[in-house]
């Protein structure tokens, strides 16, 4: 039987998903509502790709941009579980999302986001060597 793929709000229990217990107080989490990355790592909205979405709640604080939060995400138990579950099909960033055949669903110019991801990847790769 296939393993059920949970979204971040189902695992982290932040309550910021639509109808969640903390939605009114803390606002709706963009990872639970954006369809920009729907399907990434077999998630609903960006629920299994939350590390690329600004404004998610981690450690009790609303997080900033991908570049500012990604180092913490690399140590997140949820991130590590998604990486393990998806194995070689794991989608780490927007560049990999596009390479996997997905299309960005926004009308906005996403080159800035992709370039920021590329720069971060290059820094991580340099640090790994």
C-alpha cells in the first residue's frame, strides 16, 4: 500500500491552514493556499514544498524569504521526511520543480526567485566541497 503523503500543516500542526485553529490569529499560511507549486513532492498547494514559500510559520515565527530561511529548513524534520519519502524524485527548489516538468502557475515574473535559488544552490554546493 502506498505511503500517505502529509502536508506540512498536517505534520507541524500550526493551525494556519484554511479553517485551522490559528488562522484568524496568525493568518492563513501561504503554503496551504498557493497553487503556484501544487503537486511538488506530491503535496497539496505547497504543503510539501513549504521551504520555498515566504511567510510560513516555523519555530513560532513567521519566516521570510527562501534565502533567509532555507538553512533552517535543511534541519527541519518535516523537510528531511519529505526528502526521504520522495527519494531521487525529491524536488528541492524552483529550478528542480521546473526541470521535473512542472510549470509555474503565476502570471508574475519568477526569474528573480529562480535566480535566488540558483545562487543559494551554488553557495551550498561550494560549502559541501
